[in-house]
C-alpha cells in the first residue's frame, strides 16, 4: 500500500468520527486536570514536599490504566472492532 492510499484511508476513517477519536482523551485530560488541582491544593496547604510527591506518584500510577484504555479505544476504532467508553475504566 502506498502513502497516498494510506492517507486517503486515514481521512475516510477520521471524516465524521473525530469526536469518537478525541472523546477518550478529553475525558482522560479532564480527570488528570482534576487530580492535578487536588494535588496542588494538598501541597499548598502545608504538607511536606515528600508527601506531595508520593501522592502525585500514586495518582500518576492510578491514571496509567485509563491512558492505556484510551489507546485501546482508539485502536479498536481504527481496526473497526467494537469500541465503547467503558474500556477506559476496565
């Protein structure tokens, strides 16, 4: 398959489905932003930096499965397999 065919196929997949592609990433960003705001509040209230760092690490580790779920969602969409937003939280 040459580059022009790949480009045309990608355009046909994206056309009309941009919202389906971006939605899981928007949800992930909103949740990450909420966690960041809470972390900023916790660190700003006078807890030590070590405690804030540990909490930040735990929050980051907790968000990794959601980021992988978003990637899986988009891969299923591109492969024309079944995709659902519940995959973000599984």
